[in-house]
C-alpha cells in the first residue's frame, strides 16, 4: 500500500516541520489485515474466577470494567481508555496509567509473536493485559484503578500518531490531569510499563503534571537518535520499522525514518523533540534495566543518572524486561513503591537499596539483586587493555612494535533472521568473516560492571572514506568455548559499541551520557589512520580465572537483525585496518569492580 507523506508544523520547535505519512486511501483508512476491536463505551462486571481467554488463569477478583472511556484533549481530539476498577464505587483510588500505541485490548503485537512467548507464562497472566502493560486484576485486587489508554491515532483514539517525544507528552499531561481529577480518583497517578510504555513516562514527567505522583519506567530508550534510529551515526531502526507494521493506525504516523533521511545530523528535532529534558523529571522514579536488551540499557542508565528526582531507584536484572515485569517478586515491589508514593503508605519502601545490579556469569550462576552504592559504581577501576594486531592479543601493557591487521567488509547475508520470526540467529561468527578478534585470558577472578570504552586507530582503503564500526566484548571458557545468555532466541553477545567514524567528534564524556556530537561529518582519508574514542553500552559480567575476554571488531551487526536496505545505507567498502602499538597504541578500558 502506497503512503502519502505530508508535513505539519511542530508545536515544540519553532518553525520546524515534521513529516507524517498515511495510507493513500485517505484519512480514516484502516488496514484490512488488522483485527479492529469494536469501539463500544460500556461498563461490565468481570467476575472473580472467570477466564478472559482460554489457557490463561482465572481472574483473581471482581473487576468493574469500563470500556472505551472517552478522554478529551486540549485540541478537541478524543482519546479512548479502558479502566479496570474495584467494584466498591464509594471509595477513591490511586491510578496506574499504561499509555500504549499497541492497543489497549487484543494488541496485534503480543507475546505469542516471540519464541517461547518470550518466557511469558499463561499461568501468570489473566489474558486481559495489553502488550508490555500491567496485569489488570493484580492492581484491582490491590485497590488501584488501572487505566490503559490508546495513544493518539492508534486503535480507537482519534488523530495522527506521534512517535513518542514532546508532542505525545502534551497528550499524556491531559490524560494524567483528567484521571487525577475524576470523582473515583484519590488525586495520584502513577505510570507503568515496558519499552515504549516506559519511554513515554520520561517525556510526560518533564511537563510535571500536578497529579503525576510517581513513574516506573521498566527499560526504555531516552534519546531517539543515539539509542534508537541512528546509534553511533549508523542507521539502526530495523526493529522500529517492523513494529510500525504491527500498529493499528487511524490516520497516519510520524515518519521517523524520513525525518532521519531529511535530518541525518543532530538538530533541534532530535535534541528537543526526541530527547527529554531530564532536569525537569522530579517525581519519585523506579527504574529497571537489563544488560541484554539491544535497545534499552544505555537509555535507562542515562535517565536514571540525569533525572532530578531525589527519590529514585535502579534495579538491573539478569533476564528480559517482559518476564521481569511478570515476576511476582518484582511485581510486588512495584506495588509497594506505588503504595508508598500514591497512597502515602509507610511500608518501608524507602529502605529498599537505591541501586541493585545483576552480574551475568555464563558457565556459572548469575548474581542477582546485588546492592551497590550507585551506578556507575563508585571506585570503578578503568584498566587499559592494549590491542596487538600481530598476535591478535590483548595485554595490560602497551606494545612498542607497530602492527596492523584488518578484515574485508561483508554485507549481511540473506539468511540473517530476527526474534520476531521465531527462528534463531545462526550466522557463524568467525575470524576473517567481516571481522577480527583479540583475546586476553584472566589470571584471576575479575568482575567487570559498567561502561567499557575504546581508544583506537583505524583506516579504510582507497575504495571508501568512512567506516561503520561494530564492536563486542564477550566471554569464552578455559577451552575457548563461547556461551552466551539467550534472549528471545538470540545469543546476547555482551557489551556492544557502534560508531560511524566520520561522527567521531565528542561533545560530552560522562560515561552515562557519552555523546558524540553528530552535528558534522569528518570524513576519512583512505590509508591514513584516524584516532577515535567511543563507549560501549554497559555490562555486568564475571570472568573467572582461566576464562577469556574477547574483543570482536566487525563491519556489521552480529547480535540482532538488520534490514537489507536501510534508509541510510552502510558506508562500509573494501578493507578496514586496525593499527596498534607504538604511536598507534589502540586500547579498550574495562570497568573492574570489587563486589563481594
């Protein structure tokens, strides 16, 4: 289906046009391949013990289900939300808001799309929960009202969909204030949800709605350009292109990829529309992250560190965000957090360790919920580990002899697959196959937790004037066998960095908000080594004595899927050369910590 593109003036950025797209069938077109649930404003009683869907657990309590409730916006558009309420209407309750683009009921994107239901268990779900949202009967049983609202332009809500950001924040402000002032509300609204449902919380909180009492962003990007669509200056939006095909859209959607093609360098759109002003986030916040997500870790850590909230917590788990949200222990923690800040309940929540991390240990049991002072960990020792191209080794001592090694760029093959297809990534990762590797074997147990950094020299050959670089830090056992945690059927390869070397200019060096400026390009001269620095997304992992740390330097994405022809194609051609030793002392810094 062809799409019509059109521009609308941004209400956030003066004199800036944003591109949208819609189906050529005109306003109101509904994709016939999508199942569109009936819009019907009504109230129903859902009885305890009934099954919303076959195979799922019975409801834990009676629920007063207020379906398709209209919520007015300041510009006259009407949004629709489902309210799951306790049956005693004489009381006032705190509200948990889940704001979703996926559909408040029967979302087309659900856990059944993923391998093994992404480890989401039917016996823990009522079948009423929307994708990445909270479980209705759990919150109703604990005397909350759960509000699940369709974002503007999605499923039942009117208008044209915005891709998160400050435009969406204005709608969220209106929704929060509407919820907080209803007769059944106690005046306190909290926000919950994973991923997109978490990202929207950052933007909403920057506007400081008076009735917003707390947020709980369970893993989310916090800078659209750097985290989502153009990581390191390299197009990385394949995941979001796929998600865009799984939305019910009323009239169209903000065209984020055309915006990237039209605005490939950093400008006000990316700075102010698609990155929240963290200093304005001052509500109590419970952040959750994991090491293994390919889109969320850095953004979550950035938001935790930069937000102004004096009451904030961070927990880094060892699984994946969806089963973590479903885990009873952590669901109960979230309840205690909201009870404390939305009800004023003195339940000891404030004694919860402010920061907890997990330490992955392939070949051994993971360490989970380890309390630490902060993140990054105070007292982290950043050790330099030098590369030697001649021996393909890593060493704590610099190499005096200059040497060089390289690899021939290889485009992704046609058999690269992704988590959505329920097939496992099977490409062989081997030396010379568009990559090269360096190794060091630890002589003592070593715990690395935080941000790895790279300071390197590389050059391209006469066929190119730029390099798109991907790097990974992984682990092998004493026999040289690699074993990675598996997330959604894909091997998690450890800490990752990526950088288009023409974007190597740096504007901020704080490890939790390391920013390449991305406001100009400095092209490479073929054959001339260029010096650059960059940062890896964070990782917490244990290496035991005799185990090996592997640095992989590659011309392509190795961990997750790529789309064959991205809107901004790779600049990789010919051979990339890594220069080491002497005046080209390339090294990485590893974050060594002492956690007992």
